[in-house]
């Protein structure tokens, strides 16, 4: 019943549904749903083909595209063991949610309308994959859109090799091969879901720890998970729960301050940052100085911003975001030549960052180049 609720939730709260699928979903249930949606006798392909395409082509292709683009971190083996089963589960649920209305309407609509309904189902699947990628990879909106747009490449590649693949698929789907695979590869096949099980076990442990009314750290960790999944409102609740347990919880104040600053609540952000500064000015690798500097820039207190950001540059001279904010403080204070030097340093620092972090630093490089121009 819980899995069916998650399927229904995809239709009106897809972000929350994808998060729930990661925490409580089942790869077996999602796979059976895909097979069930593909069972209609009027379809021109065997019922197992969509699931096989998702599992063997679409999801592995997405993982490789994410790795090549720098949006997914880790070696190829680490990425597949960590993210394959979570992404496959979310993808299969998305496919089922998009295909179920089509299955229900196929007997009710004339043939001419089915093409348009099918196109709408594909667009809806793409929209659900946007939420799936944000949740599984923790990427931003722009990166998720790019990955969804590129996700057709593996399928086109597989379609171009359809003739030899069709023979291979028929052989793989034979009862003899399935029996052999179960007998000799059963243990390896059972490990396919290990990435999803690991995430779910970690979440269950955190939920159990969060039942302790005196454990603020568990609330902070849950808040960080929701932040990674782009569920800001849920993250805020967890951080506020942590402060209700321990009013001086430094990580909760830091994260709430960052969220308040991004949403324009500067007074509330400043109060959180002041608590952090009173406890540890090197918190979060001294990023508290950078956040305060950015806040002072937005409050047009450029002298205070410059003080904080220059102190931050002394500790972390190659952080593109800190350099960009310092350039803003200098430029608005009238020191345009110094600001230009700092913007150039920002661009150079962004180009020198490791490849797996470039999608994070590219934003500040683009903004600095815009100021330079």
C-alpha cells in the first residue's frame, strides 16, 4: 500500500514522491509496475522490453552522462554501486506513472489521438525524471534539465543497433538463460539493489536517532539530506527542530542563515550568523565569513563586507564564490581596478578547480566574466 501511495503522489507532489521512493521505495515493485504497464496486447514490442531498456540502457547511460558532465561525483564503479539502483527505482516509478494513464486511455480514444497522448506521456516522463535527478544526484535545476535533455542519447544509440540487440534480447529473455543467470549470478544480481538498501538503512537509522528528544545532530543530518534533495521546507523544519533541542546548535544556525540570506530575509540570516561567529569563526571551513560578507553586500554595508571577505580570502584564497563577493564589495566601494583583479582571480580559480567541482564553481566564473565585460 505504501508503494501505491508513492505512485499516486507522483501526480501532484513529484519532488516529495521521489524523496519517499528513495527512503521507502522498492526496486521489485517498481519493476513489476513497468512490466504491468507494458502488458497491453496492442503494443508492438514484448512486455519486458521497456524494463530492459531502462535497466540496461537508459539508467546506465544517464549515470555515464552525469559522470562525463561532472554532475555526478566518484569513479564509474562507485557511481554504479551507489546510484544505479536508486536511480533505476525512481526511473521505473516515473515510467509507470507516465504510462499508466496511456494504458487506461488506449481503449477509449481513437487511434489518431493516441499519438498525442503518447507524446504527452513522454513529456510527463521527462518532467518526472527532472525531479528524480534532482533527488538522487542532488543537482540544481539547470543541471537536471541538461541531464534530462541528454538522456535520449543512449536510447538513440541502442535504437541504431536494434537488429543485433533484438537477437541478443531474445536470447537473454529465454527461460534457459534466466535459469542459468539465477543459478550462477544470483548473488551478483542480488547486489543490484545494494545502493538503494544502503540509503534506506541510513535513513532509518537517522529516523530512529531523531526519536531521541535530546539528539539535535540527527535532526541536522536529516535537514542536510533534505537540502541535498532540494526539499527546502522539510530541511528548515529539521533545522528548527535541532534548535528546539539545543538553541546553540551551530550547524543548524549556519544552514538556516544561508537559507534566509538566499530568500532575502537578511535580518533573520544575520541573527543566525552571529550565533555561529560567537562560537567558531572557522566554522564550515571558514565559510561563515563568506556568508556574512555576501549578506553585508546585499545589505549595502560594503565596508563590513570587505572586512569579512578579505579575512576569508586569507584563509581560502582560491574559492571562486568568495572572490566574486569580494569583487562586488570592492567595485561598489569605488575600487574598480582592485575589483577587476579579484574578478580575474575568480575566473582563474574556477578554471583550476577539480573537474568534479566545476559545475559548482562555473556560476561564479560566469558572473565574474559578466562584471568584467
